[in-house]
């Protein structure tokens, strides 16, 4: 039920591209500040992880403080940000520190 509500709010919050593509292929995109602001305001989600791709895109994972919901967004270098997917139950991984030898 939460997934349906989130989809409805997302569709209302962002303008879908009018490319004539099937609805399944359309993404929810807008200026990065608007996307991050909307998720912060509506879902209390903020960036918790991120990284750059080889072509300069920024991938970010937004989540609530308790991880109850999460969203993955990708931002292009020009500033357009698109929602890729969303879900529930985000859990950060606890990685062990490793020692690198002198050859590293």
C-alpha cells in the first residue's frame, strides 16, 4: 500500500517527459534540488550514500533515518535528476576494515 501512495505522490510532484514512450519506460525527472527537496519534505528521506559513474552521473540513495523507505536517483552533469526506483527496509552494510600491504 505504501508503494502505491509513494508512486501517486511522485507522479503528482514531477512532470513526466512527453516523449510518446510507453508509460513503463518514462521516468520521473526534474532539477536535482527539487527532487531532493521533495523527498526530504514528503518522505523525510535524505542522501545516505552516493557515487559517480564513469560518464559523470551522480547516483544517490536517499533514505529515512530509520531506513523504512529508500529511493535511488541519478543526476546528469547538467543537473537533471531522475528517480530510478524506490522501496522499503534500507539497511546499510557494516564493512570490516582491511589492512593493505606495502604493495597496495
